[in-house]
């Protein structure tokens, strides 16, 4: 804050010339000739006295005004300083809010993401399936779910270790993501199982997508470090029906999956559309 006290001039300084003129006028009284009537001299002296009183009052008012003007200038500087401090504080708060929002978004994303494959997790895909059920109930938009299980995955872990098993899970996830549409959702359902949501898809079309996934994974040369492996998947396909709810739709895909396991694995099986 600047100290402006040195620049403030008193009223006496501002009106120094007027006081000098007043004194000169008083001095001139002694030079008036005897021809000047006493009444005129007295009136002149009263006029000078009145002018002096006015001048002194003006000096007082000026001095008071200058004091308050100085205080106002100091107050304005303080207000400006506080305004700048407040603006800086608001900026800090906004920055913190943005950081908190970003952290919340990251936490929300993590809560919906499988940490190994970076796919949607069970919670996320169940919410998205529920949204598709709502769309089905409002407008009759059909959708399919594919339940995918890696065949004999336990033998892979037992024979080659969990490092290769994790690699196969991640590579399989990337393969699936590369073969579905942007609006489709691929999730890790648990262990070596994956669940895929196909909006706006009938069961026949869903089975074709499933067959493409099965064939691509069967042909994929999984290799990690010096270990190579071939894997296969069995896929159960279920389309949502009017008699379904979320659990029954997934359960029918699961039943179809295990039917495929019984048929020798490495295949696609469709659920009975009329069976709840």
C-alpha cells in the first residue's frame, strides 16, 4: 500500500495566497487618507474580518475534507487489495473443485472398471443392461447378451502360471473390443468369464457376432515371453424377451453356455427364446 501522507497539503498551504492578500488589505488601512470617512474604514475593516472568518472556515473544511479523502484513498487501496485476495481465493477454490471433480471422475471410473483388463466390471454392465431393459419396455428395442467362458482356463494357470493366464485375459479382452461396435459393452463378468451387451440386436445377429468372436480367439496366437498357447471359448447367447427380467436373461445365456460346454466346448449356443 502506498503512503500518500507526504502529498497531502493543509488548507493553510492551499490558501496561503489568500491569507497574504488579506494581510495586505489590512496593512492598507493605515494608508487611508483622513478624507476617508470612519464609516467607510469601519465597513472595510468588518468586510476584511468577515472574509478572514470565511477563509479560516474554508481552511478547516478543506483540512477535514483532505483527511477524509486520504482515509478514503487508503480504504480504497485496502478494498482493492482484499478484492485481489478474494479473486485469488476464488481461483484457488475453483482449481480445487476441478481437482476434486477430476478425482471423483477417476474414482467413479475405477469403480466401474476391471483393474486387469480395463473392461467394464459387473456393476457397470448390469447398470447398462438395466438401461436397455428400460428402453425395451418403452419402445421395444431388442438387445442380446453374450456370456463367454475361456475353455479349460484352470489348466492354463496350472500348467503355465498365472502370469500367462493374466496375459490371455487381457489379450482376449482387447480382441473382443476390436470386434464389436462402439455402442456394445464388453465386461469382465468374473474369473475367465466375459459378458457382452449388444444393443439393438436380435438373437440371430447376436449369434453371428458370437461366432466371429469365437473364431477370432481360436485363431489368435497367444504368446507371452517364450510361452505360446492356443485357447478356445464357449459362448452362450440370449436375447431379452417380454417375460424376462435382468437375472433371467443372463441366466438363459448361462444355461446356453453350459449346454455348449456339454457339446464339447469351443462353440456358440443360443438360448431357447421361449424359455424364461
